């Protein structure tokens, strides 16, 4: 054979081998080009999530995580590989603070969760412009599914129960906490579907925080008080962004709960009847019942019972007529069912005329009387007052008056001793009104001075309109006050 030809052939083979070996270098050697001086996140790892489900786009500064099917961990503690001389930062408001702990899947509002990489340094906080900011996007790759917990009692919610009910959920996490639960009545005549909307601001559907069960994720659903559900069975559909939805195979049993007068807290003024005319009481679980009565109790010992005249279908209101012959005053009222107490107690004012003022609330931090409570039930249960005390010395008095257009309302608290003789004691105080609006409800701060003798009293309030000079008085307040 020609030796020059053999040598050339071998030289060609060696060249081809070099090319092939160069093409077959491991990907890691060319996956990450030599980074520039900008701090970057090169890798992120999360226990329970395969690395091929975590992708980092260093051009767009985005990290995408595809959550595995039935993934149930709400708190992720990732590990990172960074460029040299870089450190992790956590976004706080418009800036960044040193360190990074965990990713809370319940707090990734609309997939706007950010992780920062900053140059090494000692500063605990840095401006956002000096940080390489990565937006974290979470995606659920499994089918959304919900159902009621298949255990005794978990398919029922009683109206008014603040703890709500539990839902078992699969593949709920997707980086967007906003969701809706549609409750469609199945056997409630005249009822319309109701919707519970939950977001990062109004958190009505949240992770219950119950772990180590056979259920991937347990959600707690709290029913907003404004949502007027009626007793019956309801189908449940959970709706999330991107068209994700799931229907529960179970029906929720909604049942009548405890009767409560008023709403939470202090947002409803006590009712008032003028000369015994018909009046409405608001609350929850006021559903029509043949055994329902309204009990009215006056501090003079008078006790009356009245039948409701109407019920609202949603159980939020009933009306009744105290009666034309009822004496004016502040009454303790409660709902009875079949002769037994069915609610906490509340206040009803019966005034002689529509212009007569009445007390909405009176109390301090120790014993407020604005919301319905068992403290109302005994008119002779004293509300104590400590004179000029730092804690409990200032009382809040809220009145309803006829409309007054003035910046100055003069008010006198008239105290009548109870259980002993003595004259009525007057305390004068002013109420400053900062607008020229027509005023019909106002609140005053009252401090009882040392000049008031200790003992039991009942009070009434005289209100003078400085603009007209007209004075009107309330009836006696229904509670005894104990001045100490």
C-alpha cells in the first residue's frame, strides 16, 4: 500500500474522532455560559418536586415550577445554587431584605412571588433596582378535585357557625389564591345560588393547616355573614382562574343554628318602636316557627310576650308589635322557642314619639352593651363604673336623637339613686360635632368624677339642641349602674 495514502487516511480518522468527541461533551460544560457580573440564580431544588419540573429562564428572569399531582405541602423550603459572590434576598414591599426562608403557597398572590439575588454584602436591605429579581410562577399539572370530608358530621354546617366547614381538595395550589365556591340549592324552594368569593384580602376559603391526614389538602370554608343561606342541601362547585373548576360529589347539609340578634359587632343599631307600633328585629336563624315568641322585660318587673307577625324567608328578620298599651322605656328582649330561651338578649327602645331620643349603647372596655349578649338578660345585673380610673373610668354613650343640624349638642346625664333615697344627680357634658351634616346618632365620652357618690343608679339622658334650645329626654336606661 502507498505509505503517504495510509498516513493521510489515519490523519483524517483522527480529525473526525476529535470532532465527534468535541460534539459529545457533557451538557453541563456548556449549559451555563460564564456569567457576567450580575448576580444570578443558577439552580433551585425543592424536596418532593423533581428537578425537571423546575425551570429557570435567566433571560426573562422567571422560575417556573410544575407542581406534581396531589401535591399537598403548603410551605416549600428550596435550596439554591448561585453565581459567585451572590446572596439570596426576600422581597419586602418595594425593596429587598437579606435572607430567604420559604415559599408559602397560600401567599403567592396572582403568581407575583419574587426571589432576589444580590451582590454579596453586609446591608440588611437594598433597593429593588440593585437586585436581580426572579418571578416565581407555580402551575398545577393535576386535575382540580374537591369533596366534603367523608366522615360523620363533616357534611353539615349550622347557620352562624363561624368555623365554617371543611373541604378535601386535590391540586388546589397553582399560585393564585383567589377562588369562588358556588353553593346551589337542591331542595330549598325559592332560593338562589350563593357565591363565596375568597382572595388574599377576603380570606373565606383558606388552607385549614391540618396535616398528616389521608387528605392531600384540607380547606376551611367560612361563610360570610352577609351570605343568607337557608336550611337545605347544597351542591358545591369550586372555581379558580384559568377555567379550573371542580364539583363535589357530596351535598352540603345546611341546618338552622343558634338564634342571634344583631350582627357582628356593633354594626346594627338596637330596634325602636314608637308607641308600641310594629318593629323589626334583625339577626340570624330567625326562621318561621310556630313556637316563636318575643319576650320583653322591663326593669320594673313587667314581662311581656309577643308573637311575630312576619318572618323574612332568609331568616334575617322578623317583625312583631309590642302593643299600643306598652309603657315607654328601654326593654330587654330575647327570642323564645316553645317557651324556652333561644337567643342572647338585646335592647328594644319603646319611645313615646318619633322625636324622643333613646340609648343605643352605653359601656366601657370592661362591659360594653352595644352587641347582643347574655349580660343584657337581667336588668338588675349592675354594670360597674370606677370613678376617674385609668381603666374603666371613661364610658362611651351612644344616642339616637331626632335630626339635629348643629355643631354643639348639650347633654346631661341624670342619675337616680336605686335602693336609697336621694335627689337626682346631674352630670353635664358637651358633644363636639365636626361637620354641619344632619346628625341623628352620636357618641360621647363620659368620665364619672369623684364628686358622684358611690352606689347604684339608673340614668336617663337629656339632649338640648343648641340651635333651637329644645330639650328632649330619654326613658330610663334598662341596666343598673354601680358607681364605685
